[in-house]
């Protein structure tokens, strides 16, 4: 499970412009953004709302500085310092609202659901990744409603179910492999099959090939697509990822790799038994 949100939160500089300077901004559009941010609602804002405020600030700030008269030199300098701080810390603000936010924590939660391809979550991740890429490249345009909808669809995504399935798969197949390797007597002798041979074959066909392999095919495709988008998003925010998130990401990557390797190992463990009884093509 992803670390707790309070363990992922990183401190941010509370840059502010004093009241007199704020009034000096006059008709500058930035005045409305600052007013909302400094309101009681703004101070208690969610990480998503904080992100929107920061993006709207940065989107308007440079034009506002350019519009201020030269005699407002102190205000210009103060505003430029605030802009520099907000640009520097923007990756952390984005992380807090996305990868380190409550929607993504729900995204990684196990809910014991059927393994499926979630196209809504995948499309939302792709759209969010594009937005983050734009923001990191100084294109600060943001659609509040679209961002909220994307995060809500991501919240319902199946990543936690994927990880749990990989974990269970690795554990169960390891037990099955141990049982196969512990067999002392062969299932078949030459052209003679023991009664257990057909039972074994039916179990493999019904539960492994007809069940597990089909589910793992969906799981592999879903993991490749969904986790691939997550990894690209993480690369965009690489400098903002806290150490505990990095450690969790490494465990997550290893979990999927171990589960995938367990499938290959189990197939190799089955092949000699199936071949000895003529159950594989070309061995009958």
C-alpha cells in the first residue's frame, strides 16, 4: 500500500503578498487569484485546489508584473520572488495533488475485484500526464472540472487489485512448484499413464490454462498499460518524489517482476510432466 498521505506530504513555502501591496495590484487579474488563495476557504484548500490556485497564479503572474508601473519597484521585486518560489516548488504541489494525493491512494487500494482493463482510468492517466508535462514546461493552463473528473476516475482504477493479484500469484505458484518438484514417482511410464495423470492434466487445463493464464493475460496487459502511464508520470515528477515514495515504487516494481517471473517458472515446471504423458503437442 502507498504510504500514508501525511507521510508523503512535503513542506511548501507559504509565499504571501501583504495587504497594501495586494491593493497596489489594482485591476491586475492576479488580484482575484490571490484573494481566493488567501481566503479562509483557500487556506483550508485540498491539494487539488492548491494546485489549481498555483497554476492560475503562475499563468497570470508574468503579465501582471509587466503591467505594473516602474514606481512599484518594491512590489515588482516581491512579486518576482514569489513567482520564482512557486515555479521552483510546482513539482511538489503537483505531486501532493496527484501521486501523493487521496485519489491515487485509493487507486492503489486492494478491493478484491475482478481483473479487468479499465479504459476510463487509463484515459484519465494519459490526460493527466499530458497536463503535467505542459505545466512542467511552463504552460500553466488548467481546467478545474476536467482535473477533478480525471482524478475521480483514477480513484476508481484497479491498480491495487493488480498488485494484489501479482502478489497472490507469486505465492500460490511457488507452493505449486514446490509440490511438483517434491514428486517422487513419475505420472507416466513410457506409454503407460497413471490414474493421476489424467487428473493432473484436467487440473492444468481447467484451472491453470483455462483460468489463471487467461486472467494473467488480462493482468499483464492492464499492468503494462496502466503502470506504464504511472511510470511516465513519475518520471515527469522525479525530482519531487520523496524517499518513502521511491522505496514503495521499488517494491511495487519488484512485486510485478516477481509475479511475472513466477508464471514463467511454473510453466517450465509443468512442461516435463506434461511431456512425459504426451500432453504437449508433438509428445504424444
